C-alpha cells in the first residue's frame, strides 16, 4: 500500500477498551471486532456483523443490545419549546422513538407503543429532571443533551414489575441514563483550531432488583464512555480519527425506603463510576496514546518529515483537547 497518501502507518488511533466477555463464542467474536473499530463507525459495523449471525436472530438481537452506537439527538417543538432528547435503542419502538419529556412517540404509533407503568413513569420524570441538572453541571449545558429511560421488567410469573414484588414495596425495573456532548474547538487557542468535530457519549444502564432483606435493593450498573474526534479537513494531511470507548460495571446492595431513593442511589453510583472512568481514560489511555504519537519515528525527505511532524502535532493537540474535555467534565462548570 502506498503510504504517501497519509503520514501515518495507520489512519486510525484507537484507545483501549475493556469489555465483559459474553458466553456465546459468535457474540464474543463480534464484540471483539467492535473493540478494534472506531466508535463513530459502530452503527454500520454492528449492522454488518448482525447480518453474519443470520439465522441466529437471538444472538443478533443481543449484539444490538450490547453494542452502543453513537447517540443521536432529536427535539419536540409541539409544546411550544424545543426540548432535545436522545434517540437510542432504549426508547425505540419500530421506527419511532419515545420522548422522555412528553412520553409520546415520534412519529406516533397506532397502538401507542411501549410505555412504563404510571408509577415508573413518575419516577422517570423525576429522574430526567435530576439527570438534566447533573448534565448541565458536568457537561456544559449548551453543548450536551441528556435523557433517562426506564422500563418495567417481568418477574418470574411473567408479570410486569412496578408494584409489589415478592412481598417488597420496591419495583423490579431497569433504566438507561444517557448523555451526548459535542466536543468542539474551545476557541481559546489551546487546540489551535485543529478540531473539526467530535463527541463524548456516556451510557449507563442500570438493573434494579428487590432483595430478600427489607428496605434494600440490588443495583447492577454498566457504564460506557465513548470518545470520537476528527481533525479539521482544511489542515489534515491524511485521514485521521481518534476514538475509543471504556466499559465498567459495578454491583451494590443499597438501602432504599422509597421509590425516590432509587434516584439518589443510582445518581451516586453513576457519579462515582464516571469519575473513575474519566480518570482512567485521561491518565492511562489518552496519555499513553499521546506518548506513542510523540515517539513516532519519521523518515523520508525533508518535506515528507515536515508533513508527518505537522500530522503528529495535530494528533497531539487533539489528544490535549480530549484531556481538556475530561477535565471540564470532572470539574463541572467551575471557572
């Protein structure tokens, strides 16, 4: 292959990912491939990999559930104000998506679509209000969008959770807490105008189960952070993209005397998990990638070396921007 088209041996730099191994070998292989591809391409890659799993539809469906394609954003202007919300598999029914603010599907579904029970819907509304404040504090309110989606789970009898379960007042349910932040040139000169576009996705899926001990609930939280950044095409001497994702899981049993306590417990778990994940992504993965870029050996004519040096400098500045994005998220909107 003619390497003169790009100053890099590889056009992509990928940050390490950790993933929980599934039981099925075919599914494990698909997830292993996704670990080595960029998050920005995951939607297409997941679809292609799912087609290879045919006719095993159950495994293909599980692949769609485990893979986290880039979050998309929409808004509902019907209520006189534009309130953005996130589109994902957790609020999708067919080709329609449920708005967490209005509880309506867009486009509307003839049968009304899936909706949480009234008790869980009240909890979902409360969760969205709290999550919106969390997002504004940690992710800059004008550059990010957050949504929470809750759904009822079936107990062993096939009945939906949300009411009394095994003699406990706690419902059995699950939820997704999502944030998408657009990563842009800060305009302060630190990224030197190298960044064209990028995003930071936070996806936290939590499973809540009542325990045999009264006044307690079991929480299993799986958090995924994805980062993707592309340089400004006007100064890009080759095709370069920096991206990666990190997955962590935590399980705890916590005290809960009311439905509202679930929000407090989940919020604390997410905040603690995100801090740990952002710290690892910055201090380990981003810094290690920057170190590798700094030590890339250059060879060739003087003009080719200068081109490669500029490319390396651009990638280093993009990594700096990624680290700054992490620091802003860790500190919130502190000046």
